[in-house]
């Protein structure tokens, strides 16, 4: 949620180390996820086609920001990137156990994204 009461809340004194920047990026990602949640809630709460188009577009831009921030984190801290890949591989193994290939999950993901655009 916005916190306009303190205009200096987000200011950082001096330069951050990469470890401090990683902490800041986690907070930035949380803010992006909250924005996605709010825009999607408002998108779902209206039938106005213009409002749906604008809110859906903004919501999807916030999703891209999450991807950018995660990619930056992978660059700044390759050790953390290993943890991301570990989690990714765990899900891929689960999908294999369920008889779903990677390409099946990609199709499912694309289908869901496409379905949102059709609303
Ligand atoms: Fe954003």
C-alpha cells in the first residue's frame, strides 16, 4: 500500500552493498506482487471494457517487473540464483512424476495467460 505520509520512507543513505541491495530487491518484489494483486482485484471487479484493458495491461507490466527484479537478483547473487534453480528443478521433477513434461507445463502456463487476456 502507498505510504505517502512519510515522503522520505524509501530514501537510502549512501550506497548499498550487494547484500543490502538484495534485501531491498526482496522488498521491491513484494511491492510488485502487491501491485499485481491490487490491479487484478480491480480488474476482476469491473465489467467496463476500458477499465479492464487498462488495469489488465498495468497488472501484466507489474508481472514483467517481477521478472526483471528476479533476473537482477540472479545477476547480483549467483548463490541465490542456485536456490531459484533448485526450486525450479524440484517442480520439474514433480511434473515428471505426474506425467507432465516441461512442454506440457509451458502449454498450461501459456493457456492460462491467454485465458486472462480473453476476459
Ligand atoms: Fe512495477
